[in-house]
C-alpha cells in the first residue's frame, strides 16, 4: 500500500512483468473490501487485451462452400 503516485508507477512497471499479475488496484484509503461490490476501486492494467473469435470461409462470401 502506498499514497505515493511515483511508488505506484514503479510497482506497475516492475511487478506486472510477473506471470499472472495484471496490474494494480487504486482505491480510496478509507474504502473497505465488500464482496460483490466494486465501489470506487479502479484496476490499472499494464496491458490491454482483447478476446476475438476468428473464422474463415472457402469460396465466395455470397456462396461459401465451407
């Protein structure tokens, strides 16, 4: 835990290179964890990811053969 933005940036840059660590959580100092409630907590990720489904067809788009 830190209130120093520079320390938070250093953690984001160094600790998130570890497998399985996505980023850091920023929250008000007085905020408590409440299961199922997000509140004012913000997750800062080191990298953005996107999920996609990719497919293909053979033949033309108007008359595909498979």
